[in-house]
C-alpha cells in the first residue's frame, strides 16, 4: 500500500512525501520503491539484504502491517491472505475496488468485527511475531549505517483488526525507541483523526486517496526532520 495500491503510484503516500521533500529541501534525492504485495513481514525479512541494503541507502522507509494484522473473517479472505504471495493470482488484486466507503460498507465492517470477536479469530501474523520481525529489520538497517523510518500500522474498518493495529502501533513506538537512529511515523494516530469512511476504501483495508495524502504529510515531516538533523545531502532514499 505504500505504493498507493489500488490507486496510481503518483497518489501514494511515498510519492507525495518524496515530491514535497524535493521541492522544499532542494536536495538531489534519488528514491526507489520495492513492494511485496500480500507478503506478511515474516516472508519479507529475507529480501531485505538483496532488495534494499545492497543498494547502500541512506534512509529506508518501511511499511508493514496490513497483510499481517488483519483478522480475516470470510474463508476466501483467509485463503488469499494466508497463501504465499506467489500463489495469489494477479486478478485477485485487481478486483480491489477504489470506491470510497458507504454506510453499507461501514455496517459490514461492524458485523465483521463482531464475528471476529465472537469466533476469537486471530490476525494473519501474531502481534509478537510482527513486532519481533520489524525489530530485526530495523536493527539490520541501523547496523548498515542507514536511517530506518517505520510507518505504524494503518487503521482498519473492522474493530477487531483495528484494535490489534492500535495496540501494535503503541508497542512498535516503544520498540523503536530502543533502536539507535530509528524513526517512527505514527500513521495510525494521523488517520484516526478522521472518520474511517474517509480514510478507507469500501473493503475497510486499503487507504483512500485522502488517507494516502494524510500519511504522506506525516511521512514528509519525519523525513524533513531527518534531513535537517543530518545537514547533508543523502546519497539515496530507499523504501522497502
């Protein structure tokens, strides 16, 4: 979702932050993006050295949680989310509707949350494993002399998933405070200032255009502060 899916890349939080950063800092920023659609963070960990650190970035922006902390309610959703990304047909991702949420969608989110609680369903990735893996990635980036910037989990429409995301957002902030040079972007709190119907698409999972813009503002602020503190032109900015 950091690449804007299912919207255009130009509407993504990362692109919006990069463009504003280029204009307002006048640095010669070289940015690239690598996404792993449908991958939980545990499967993405092994790609960090080859897909990210090998490029010798100065700054690494990480965003994981949407494929990890969601509590799949319907069986077909469980199958898609729990399968390996290579097995997810491309048509499955193209079916995501970019239409904004309506009252009927919000009612469905509410019902899904109740079902998740009643059946005591669990997220795709246990929160402890999610946090531990993020910590491993951030430490590896820090040890590589790059600055890790971590976006918190985003909000969800279903309150079962959303409750887990909120808890992990707080725990992630405390975790990153113990890792040198790590920066935390509290996207959850930023999105939580607005109604879910404005921040999410009808699936209660993907960000709306406004949601992407809100996260982009907070990401820009964090990166701008890093640039001011470093007081030097970075070689590159890499997102993973």
